[in-house]
C-alpha cells in the first residue's frame, strides 16, 4: 500500500474509532475528531517521532491536542500505534478508564491536560522553549488546535511569544471545521482570517485543504524546514467528515452518532491497521552547571521585603539546581525575579504582560522536567486562574510567587492588591499555599519549594518587614511558628505575612494590660498546622485571626476548617479586609481595615473581657 | 492663541500636573502620563464630547484609560476641564481622595476601574456595543492604551470582537512609548508590529508621531469618519517627554521625578489653562418594549436542569425588563442562554470562546445602565477571574451564570467541572453567590437578580434534578430553606444544588434507622443564612455539610464562618470533593466522592452514634 492509501485507510480507522468510542460511551465529540483525522494520519505516519514504549525519552516529539474534546481521535492514534488495545479504547469515558472525556496525563503519552480551550498551544510554547533553550534537543512540538478556540486571547499570547522566542520547533495545526459548539465560528471557513493574524505575529503560515493527504504531507515537510519561525498550518476541514448524516451539519457537536453501525459501514468498517510511529534519535538534554546552595541570610532586627528575599533566594536555589527556571510577567524589578534573571539568564524567560502564557509556559516547562517559578503581582495571577486550575488537572508541579499581597502595598490602590489570592489558590486541588512574614523564612521556604509537588503558591509582601527569625531556622510545610506562648495565655492571635508583625505588637500592648496572648505565625496556609491551632484553642479558648485578605476563603476560614477537622472548639473572631480599600499609606490602610496591632488588640481585649464578664 | 499653540500649552500643563501629582504623593507614574499628554490634549480640546456637569448624560462620549497607571494625566484633564480644583488634584493617592493610584468610578467621570492592564479596551468594546446596538446613540468610546498591555491576549479578544461587531464608534489610541515597567517592551518603537496585527483583525489603523499635534488632529478626524470599522491610532511617543532627565530613559517607571521643581520649570511652569470640553448634543437612549413577567413554572415532582430553568427564566425576565441583556461564551445551547437569544436577539451578544471579553463587555454594558447576564460553564468563568475582581473595583453590577457545576456533570471529566467557583466567587468583594437546586427556585432567583447590586454569581447544574419547590415559593437572598425539621432532630444535613437532593435521600434513609435529620437547602451561599444555621447548630449539635466543590472556600467553610460569626457551636463535618475526579457517570462520581445520599447518611450516622456513645 502506498503512502497515500495507507494514510487514507488510517484516517478512516481514526474516524471509525471515534464513532465507536462515542457510541460505547453514549457521549463524546466524534465529529470533532473526524474533521482532523487526515491531518493526524499523515502526522503520525510520516512526521511524528515518538517512542510509545518510552514516553519519557528526552528526544520524543510532543503532540498536544489543544482541542482536547477531540480525544477520541487521540485515543484512536494510541490504538493504531499499539499503545492501547481495542478493548481499552472502548473504555472511553467510563469510570476508572484513563481515557477520559478530555486527555489528561493519567495517560502515559499525554503531557498536559486540555479541555479548557485555548491552553494547548500556550503549553506547547513552554515545551518548545524547553527544547530550544534548555534541553537543546531537536524535538518538535505539534499542537492540534480547534478553530473555535482561536477566539481565546491566550492563543494570541502564544502566537506572540512563540514568534518572539523564534520557536521553529513548534507547529500548530488549526482544524478549521467551521462549526463551533452552537453554530458557525466567527470566521467560518475564511481561512485567510487566521492566516492574516498569524502572519501579522510573524509566523510562517501554510493554508491547505485538511483532507488532501498530499497537501498535508507537503505542509508538514515545509513546516519542519522553516528556520527561526514557528509554523501554523491552517487547514480547511469538514466536521464529521466521512459520514453524510453529520458532515458539516450543525447540531452534532459533542454528540454520539444516531446510527453508529451505519456510520462505521459508510466509513469502510472496523479495521486494525497498525502504524510504526518513527522513533526519535537518542539524545540527552543539556545540563546546567551548578554550585552549592548559599541562601541569603538576613540579620534579625534588620528589615527586608519578602519579595526581595524571594528573588535572592530563588537566585541561590538556581545556582544549586540546574533544573530551576524562572518566568516573570514584565514586573521582575518588583517581584525581584530579575535577580534570578541576572544570575541565570539562560534559564530566565521574560513573558511580558501575558500572565496566561506565563503560567502555561510553566506548565509546558515542567512537563519537560524543569522546576518553573513564575512570578507577578499576586493580584495578576488571577488573570491565569483557569490555567492554574487546569495545571492541577495536568498533575503539574509548578511554583507561583505572587508579590504585592493585600492592602499593605498602599498608594497604588485596589487594582494592584491581591485580596482573593489565598482563597483562589487554596481552592486548587493539591495546592500548597505559603505566606512568609520575614526574609529568612521566605528564603527557607523558597529553598524547599522545588521538592514539593503540585501547585505551590508563595505570597510575598511589597513593604519591608522586620526580620524576626534566624537564618538557620526551619519552616516545614504544614507547620506554624508559635512566637509567644505561656501557660497563662488567655487568647491566641493568628496571623500570616504582614499581620504576624501586627499580632506581635498587639501581644505586647495586651501584655501591658495584663492580658497574655499566644501568637502564631501561620505561614503555611495549606496544609495548615491543625494540631498547633487545636492546642491553642484548647489552651486559650479564644482565637483572633488577622489577615490582609478578604474574609472569604483566607486565613480565618482555613483556621476554622482546621479546628473543625481537629474537633477543637474555640471562640474565633476573624479580622480581615471587609471594605473596598483605597489608596493610602500602608499603615493607614491596615488601621482602617482593623488588621493592625491596635485592631487586633482591641478585638482580643473585647474577647477576653466579654467572656470574663459573662462567666 | 491658535489651536496648535493652545493644545501645546495644554499638553505641557498636563505634564506639569503629572509631575506635581507624583511629587506631592511621593509615588505614581508621571512619565507614563507625559508620553500621552499631546494625544490627550488634542482629544479633549477638539474631539471629546462630554458634559462634566452631567456625567450621566446618555450622549456623552466615554474616555477610558486602559493604561490606568497614567492616572495623573487623567486627573490633569479633570483639572483643566474645571471638574476638580488644583487643591483636589494634589490629593492624588492620599487616603480619602477619590484620585486614587489607578482610576475608579469613585470619580464621577470614570466609568470603569483600570489598573490591571489589558482591560480598558475590552470594557470599551462593551460600551461601544451599548452605543451601537442598545442605546443607538452616536457617542464615541475613546480608549487610551499602553504599549506594554498589548501583550495581554484580552486586548486581542477586544480587537476581534470590536471588528466583528463593526464598532466604528470605538477609537483606541496606543501610546507606544517603548518602555514597559522593567525595560523595553517586546516591540519597542516598531509601530508596524501593532499596525500589522490590528489590520489583520480588520481595524482601521493610523500611525502617527504622538507628539505631532497636527498629525494627532488629523488622526482623530479620520478616526471619526470611518464606517463599520473600529480605528486604532498607533502613536510613537517618548516616555517622560518634556523633561530631559527622564525622557526615554529606563528606570523611571512608576516613580516621581527627582527634582520636580526643575522639571516643572523645564516644562514651562505651572499654568491654569481651562478648556471648554465640547458638550454632546442631547439625546435619549432607545428603549426596548416590554411585556409582563411570566416566569416558567415547573411541576413539583417533574425534573428539569437548573441551567434550563436559568435560560427560560432569563428569557422571561428579558421580556419584562428592557434593560436586561445577555452574553454567552459560545455555549448558549448548554447554558441555555440561547433561549434568551432567540426571544430577544437585539439584546443578545455572542462572545464566542472569549470569556475575558464576555465579562469585560458586561462591565462596559452595565456602565451604560444595562443589566448584563453573562454565561458559560462555571469552570470557564475562571478564565475571566481578574476581570471579575476588577469589576468589583469598578463597583459594577453584573450577573454571571456558571453552568455545569461540579462532578455531577459526569463523563466530560475534570476540565469541564467547576469545583473552585464558589470559593473564588465568594472571595470577590460585595459578591452574591447563589446555587439553586430546582427549577422553580432557579426561576425565582433569576427574577430577583436584576434588583441586586454588585457581582452576582448563579451556579447551575447540568443534570436534571427533581422539582421540589412550588412555583410560587419565594427565595430571598441570604435565606435558606429548611426542608426537614422536627423537635427530635439529632443532626443537620446542609446541602446546596445537587447535594440538596442527596441530603433529602440521606434523611429518608436515616429516618428508617430512627435517626431524625434536619435538612437545609443553603441556596444562598453569600450572604448565608447564619441564623438558620445557628438554630440548627443549637438544636442538633451536629452538622454535616455536603458540596459538589473542593473543600476549600465552599459551602462547608461558609457554614463554619457563619456559625463562628453567630457564636454558635456544633460538631461540623464537611463533605466535599477531595480527590481529582475522573470521567464517569454522575451518580458514580457523587458516590466515589462521598457526597451522595449514602455518603452523607454514613457520616451523619457516625456522628450521631459516636457522640451518643461518648456521652
């Protein structure tokens, strides 16, 4: 069988398998797989280099289905490649099967979860960066994109960055099947609308009929030969191609076919073609030279901003570990990621003001075994929240540092103040949420971060804060620090970040009035130190939490949840930012919000005195 | 004084005032205002139509500083227009001043808060849509954009949608001053990079020297004459223009000048020019015809998905209120927003898969007094989280409906499951979070939504659920429904959405074992019905919460917070989704997560029996 005949047969098999999967599951998106079947048949038969027996091989190409709903097509490829059996293919979408509705890395040959549209290509940018700049290996990243998802701005962030970084190892394939979920896309079959945009960003563009196997072949050939520019293949296709009942018809998105047997017959019946996907040449990734770890050390009693300590510590960690890389959203002089950038320019990526692409690139980099630290103002990580959510589904390990937390930033005003970041980051599956209050604590937490898995969020402060911990102290994840404690404690003050210092001052003030207060630095918000909090509840019966954050989902609720889990009872009063903050001096704003020393002390005093009176 | 001389003097005054503001505040971004001073001088002197005495005038043009950090320039305009005094100008960034670090609608002449970059232009798209499609008035939207923020994908979502909707009443002005916060932007002074992109999206583009007053004038003249296309003026400017010490130099972003007096002298000294900004012709917005409100009514015992009830109720509300408009992210056949779209096509906006632009357009529409309902899968609202956060700072009132909540969606898998939406939406200032469990409850909540202010989030379900409430029952915001209650209640089961039905089944099962359970439908998660929960805590001492959401920041923590605020004590066990869900049937997934009737009953049983044994 010649190339074209074999590929034609393979594409039909992919279509048949898409129909079969959806029929077995009684759900799924077979028509979305059918449009791209020819594109993928030529790719896996002629261009993809991938060792299915060794998905971790460093020289493997990477194939990303940015249109993750076309998963039946991807799984059909796996069957044709001999990676899964026909029986396993038909477990599609059944409970316990790794072949879920949208691909996730539960599957050994999938690196990143997709299904939220507009993310696969940005992830691919991260992998392509790894290939060109870090691994320095000739593997190629192939990304199958849907036409509907081109409406997501994140796709154009990817176009921008891929061109800027000259990622000629990246090929995007847009499956322009004209039909979105509810009808025609904005541009239908006007391929030129995609072409014009892609060219304007500096990409090489090849327009083809996505069902013309020769044209597809020539397009891949050309794409692999273009230097210093990424390539996009804009392919006109027909949704549901091959089955007249559904071809190019509205109303068939995300639905199994009415008569799968007839459709399979129309497509030529079930076949069992096996393809030998070309294996890549062997190769090993570049290794960056390292030295020992010399963390910054701050003198107790001096002052430093935790964001500055972040930058200095990260730079030190980067010297000790060649797998640590950093990305920043054009605010490296504020997050202090620039310190890493100056020390390790080969491992620093300026992502400009494109937080979605920054987080997505981190996801791609970690899929290539790097330890990415991404930073911007914590408020602006909210821009990439869907990417963080999906990163958890990718079972990704990455490190996000959000600076300028809370109202303590002062004059810049509420748009720059992260006040929802603890809540949103706690609500990411498997996340770790850390909020240090001083320089040495920050340095130690940063040093430990690369050993953590999952999404790790470190919240740092704009203003300088006093150094209260020695440089050799340890801060385990899930721990806390009891800063003041005695057997007479009548109330516990719990803070994190800037409010730790306010709580300490409050305790001093209370001590002057004869009220002894326990003070806990809850630097690890998730996991949280339930045992220490439960001890405090039992010992003092009264707890005041204070946080530079909205009341919902932050420190206060985390403490309540920890106490509930420990079955500990206490009278808990939560202080937080409850009114929309204004511009002003940090100390003014902390005072107005009632989370400064005076506010904390007043609440503690009321709590102690009221209950004494009541008893 | 001729036009050019007057405008030159005005621009210098704007620069001087920018320097003065930052000097007084000891912070701010004077150099970012100085680059755009000429652009704004010509605009306000020759093209803006705005009645500063009547900012609500329906025919006023709208001026948005998408580069919100250039606020000193905006405030300088206000002074020149006689809207604020010199004394007030110098309150910039001081606590209590409305002239905050970044503009907010605390200022009568500001419609939307900016400061998170990449948002002003998308807001402008919403306002321009209002002008063309709803108000049908000839006002114009002017948006001053920074060059750095062009890296945000959201800007290109705005380009895409503005062209698609032929918004020739929208003019963007890109202040290409070459320098971002930490150095040069990706494209520096390569104006053509912006021009190529904008043209590829179908905009009219005019490249100019942004300090050439004649060229600026011609550009505005041309922009106001172009039909059916939005226009972008790409202006080459110099950051810090007019003061040699800082002109076009790195390291001067977001900093007051070292020697403001010398800079003011170099700029020509303090002046007090007053401009007569042209007032718009009077006019009244179009009114849409309305009829009475006829909400859908579902028969008790029948089944309907709450997302379907949302669409039907919204359509009914739209018939009764001409100010209600709807937007959807290309999933209107899943969210059922399409029912509204078919009934009220003039007030329905397809935003394709661009959730950021969808929410931003809603912000713009509400600034023009409409009541926008934006819908997509709740999981994908996470894409627009920064826009929701900023909408709260805009003091915006808008309604977001997120469908396909939680694992009850089943086979599509985790990428489509909202499991962090309650947490993230609760942590938005002033938000309301609602999660109905049946069709009639949904309809009543939707009917009441247009009377609420702030960000209102309604979470709806994919699967059908039983109708348990009569069509005439009322569901006040901040309320709950006690579905089972007796004096012998030993435990309280609290659910919302799908878990209400599971809790009811659990109560039935427990009743068969002689355990009487109170059941509360906590449909209003924020504000939450603390009094009813406190009563239940007192009456039963034991509470089981069950939610189709991660454990953090959702129903369980909201209940704990409500109890803590009410100083009520109970043994609370929170059931939630704790492991990354898989594809599977909804009932399988609910069971595996332990939030189905069996899981709830088992926990309640253990709680009752353990404590009975212990006492």
